[in-house]
C-alpha cells in the first residue's frame, strides 16, 4: 500500500501539505483514518468534518470484486469533495481508501434498477455529542454534501444555541459498514469509531490535529497532548454514563445498571462497585468493546439512602499505534472516570416509592434573566431534619458543580452562575454570538440538571430542577415567590472593569491595641470613624462604598467582583478592601477609596473569609472546603502557613490585642483560636448553656 499520513498537525487549518499560506482552504478533514484515533479541531468555520467511510483490503478479496465492476477507482473515481483537485486522481486501492458502492452485473446503478443489484456496499454513519444528535445517514460513496461546520446549530435541539459547538465539546463518530456479493457469497460487516474534540486553536499548544490518543504513551506514537482539558483537570480517557449517571435518582426496587461509553473508543475494561447505604459492596468488572461501549447489570436498589457507584475505565486494546497491552505495562494503562467528578465515584440517591419531593420557590416554566445568576431556594419536606443538602449540577455527560449546602430552618439556597462556571467549563453557552463584543449579550441555551438530596435511610428526600435554556422546571413547587433578583430586579447596564493600577499595598503603620478598630470578616466592613460602610451582596457579587454622614446614607461607588462574595475585610490602615470570592476561588484586592482593582490572588481552596495581618504582609484565609486556615503572601498568594484540620471554618476575626485570630466551624460551632503562624492555641467546643 502507498504510504498515507494517518496522523497530521494543521495548526492554521491547512490540511493539504504544500498549500500556500495565503491560499483559501476550506479546512475540511475526514473522519480519522484509523479506529480509535482522535481529531482535535477548531470550533468555528473553516473547520469541518467529512463522515465518509472507506475500507482497506490488503488481501484483495473484496477490493477485486469492486474494481472488476468499477475500474475507475484506480484513477480516484468517487473522491468528490476533497481538496485540492490534484489529489482526486490517486489510486484508491493503492492508498487504502476503497469505496462502498452497490452495483449490478448488468452495469446498472441501484437507483436505475434496484431489483437488479447483486453486490451491495454501503455504510451507516452517526456523530453525536452527549445529549445532542449531530449527523446520521446511510450512504454509499460519493456523498460530498454530508460534511458540516462546527458552528452548526443542529436543528436547535435542546441544549444547542446559535454558537453551535464550543471548545470543550466532544463528539463520538460511529460507523457500520456492509458488503455483500451474491455470486461469491462473500460478505463483510465492519464497525468504526473515532472521536472529535473541539478546541480553541488560538490557545491550544499543538493546534488542529488528527492523532492517536494517550499523548505518546505507546512507543512510536507522537505526543498528542491531553485528550481533554476542562474544569481545571486533564483527561487522557474518561467515561460517560447511561441512565445511572451523576445526578440520577432511583426508587427502591429499581435496578442499577452501570453502562456507558469509554472515550476515546479503545477496548479495555471497566471496573468498579456499587455500595449500598449499609455498606454492602457489589464489585463488577466488564469489558468495553472496540467502539468503547460497556454495560454491566448491577444489584437491585433494595434500600433507600445514598448508594455509591464507583467506575474506572482503562484502555488496553488496539490503537493505530499498536495494542496497548502488548506495548505498555499495566500500571501505565490509561485510566479515568467521569468528567467533573472529584474521583471515580458518585452518589445515587435512592428514595422510597412515592416519597415527597423537596420543593422549590419556582414557578413552573418560569423564564429567567441570564444577566443575573440563577438562585434556587428549596425547602425540605415537613419532618425532615437535616443540617445540609447535597447538590450536583450537570450538563449531559459532565458534572460542573457538586457541593454541600447549609440548611437553616428547613430552607437552603444554591446559586448557579454560568458566566463564572464558563471560565472553567468553556462549553457552557453564555453569550449570543456577534462579531461586536458589545452585542454579545448574556444568553443561556444549555440543558442543566440540578439534583438536591438530604437525609439518610428512609428519611432521604430528593428534588430536581431542570434549566432548559432560560426556562426552569422543578420537581415540586412551594407556590411561594422565587428570589426576585434572578429575573424581576431591574438590570443595570454592564460595567466594564477598569484596568489594574499595579498599585502596591502600603504597609500599615498602625499598631494593634485594644482601643483601635480591629478588622474582621463579614459582608459588612465599617471604617473606624463609622462614616464609611462597605457592603457586599453575596449572590450578585456587587460591593458598595456607602457614606453614612448626617441622617442619609449615600452610595459613593460600586464594583462588580465577578464572583460570589463570602466576606469583606478592611486593611488595618483602611486603604485596601479585600473580598473573598468562594466560587472563583480567589481573593480580590480593591483600593478602598476608588474601588480600582489592585490584584486577584488565586486560592487553592474555597475562601469563605479573608483577614489582613497587622503588618500588611499577609492574608489569613478561611478555606471552607479544605477544612483549614491559610496564611498567604499578600502580593503573590504564596502559602506561608497552613493550620491543622478545622471543620468548615467560615469566618475570621482578630483578638483585641492583634496577636491571634479566631474562627468558627460552620457545622460544629466550635471556636478555634490560632496564633499568627496558624498554630492552634485552643479549641472551644460549642456546648449549650445548661440551667442550674
């Protein structure tokens, strides 16, 4: 067979070797030549994909039957739609791209006399991304119009907006081929699978490419980069699930079935277990086939509560670079679980049949305003006492958020802010496409499922909210008015953030003393003169500077932080305002006088509180999710000290002398005192007062 480039890089969308850089190139490429290979392509015109399938026949048994009836394949017949035209005349047998075509011994085409056909050749082709059907057709060779560009809206199916595909979207390409010859009795049925990853070619370090997966793991294969990078994680392989997926809810008596797709489509093994609320573990091991499919029936959901599904896939089968099991030691086989999961496990709540749902302050089919984050307020059923609610937010095929929510008097609140989440998950669709940035108004198109659950055993209860574009549906409604600012509040015009000043934080000359103003963390920060109040709105991320002189308060200036504010704190000299943004995991530093942004410090955790040190050299951070207090450098965010474990620290304040700090555990109420190097001095349990 003539050498053919199965793998290639085309950074500038020029897929044909030797094309002048200034020449127009449609950017078309075909499905990857080999099963299991991956195409990383840009998400916009000119990139597109041809779904044509061909076959290679080194033995010549089938190809000889085709060429006997269609000898013109030696001159490239049927290769319509390829660029440039000079390549069309290549011998298709020599390059291993033989066509599927139906014909008759009389030389008549199937369209002229279908009953005369005695040699059938055709293929099925489908491309899909989780939740979306992209392209499907049944065809023979010579179908040049079946390609598509990736800004296609796919018939405006639920979950697709006018942007079409976005970086981070994934597609699986399947094919099935058929050849039957009546005279010889020869027949062949084949299967094909490859993968497409949408990238931003402007920032991807390799660019557009078609390569084998696993980033050069297999000897002789080129470095291809990660299969997917999204949500701050790298994936070299991952799983998507069938009905029992993250966010699924079952009733007692339903059957678990762990099934889905291995990405990329390379055969291997999926191992895991299903664990009941009482700890009974049912392990499983099931093969994934050559197109990545796996299926394993598991036990009946025999009891209510939190069931834990663990599933890890590993690829060890054939790739275009060779068989993984033959060339790579087992400990290095590519492994992975679901996208967005912290590990390879997820919870499936199982509720008693006819159990009452968690109810939400949402009107059915309510239209939301995408200029505001979506606030979901839920209420536990009467009689259910729980300290926290679990929430899992997901798009089809991936988890985008999972966290605990505090419950107060049976009520809890969750905020969905797609603008912020899209920084980590760029395939969340948040803007109306326009060449003019000013016209790119916020809009929502995705299908987002929010699953909430609380309680244990027989008391477990679940509620779900579906956000379909900008319309919201809930499993149960309280009939109460929803939080108003998600849609009904007057929307201000967008405020454009001023450029950073580069101003450095000035060291404080104020010495701590019992009579001086002592900084603390709160959504309010009052100046020592009591004439200026700084106030934050947690959900909108807005902070305001308010003058309190006289009998009237006046808002001097406001700023949008772009995150969920958990607390504010003034520096000891009151020149700098700090804001802890929990969802974006950063601390924002503002000039307290004019609200100009100074810098943003990334935090390796979930900051619920921030507190500046008296010497203005450090910041203390209450890392709620990390169960610790951090002391970081105020200029670069480098961690100086880390405390021992403190359960869910939620606030911070200095002792009056300024030589130690206090924090409170959100769930336990325990007070912890630490020195300025984050060493614990004492713990004060939350003991209820007892009357004598």
